[in-house]
C-alpha cells in the first residue's frame, strides 16, 4: 500500500486482512478509502455491508447493499445479504406489533 498509495485493490486486500483479524473499524475505513478511489468497487461495498451487519448498524448495511446491487444486481452473495436484511426488518416489525398488541391487551384487561 505504501508503494502504491492509490491502488484500490491493494487497499482492498488490506481491508480484508483487517476484517479477518477482527478489526471491523479499520476494515470499514479502508473499504471507504477503496470506494473513494474506485466508486464502483463492489467487493468493498459488500464487505462494509457485512461489517455493518455484525455491528448491528442495519441502515448502513442496507445502504451499502443497495449501492453494490445497483452495480451488480446478479451477485448471489449480495442477494442473500439483502434477503437477510429484509428478514431482519420484518422481524423488527413483528416484534413491534407484538409489543403494541401486549400494551393494548393490558389496557383492555385493566378496564374490566
């Protein structure tokens, strides 16, 4: 990377190493640098999305999946990740509905 500072692929390999070592923050920052150098570098976008899922930053994960899918809509791993994020959204909505239903039920029972 020092020898080729503007090399997106070299930065991407460094970001993958950071992710593999468990340093998601460094991996994300390096992946951002990659996308600044090459805005259409889908692997960096995909890796950021996965890292954000691990960090439970759902909105950011969805953003990077959408960006990557605009460039590569047939990528199977992106499609799977998009489906997992959709299922997570559905699960959150279901939990909210169940919580609200419980509140209403308690209120109705108190009125008796």
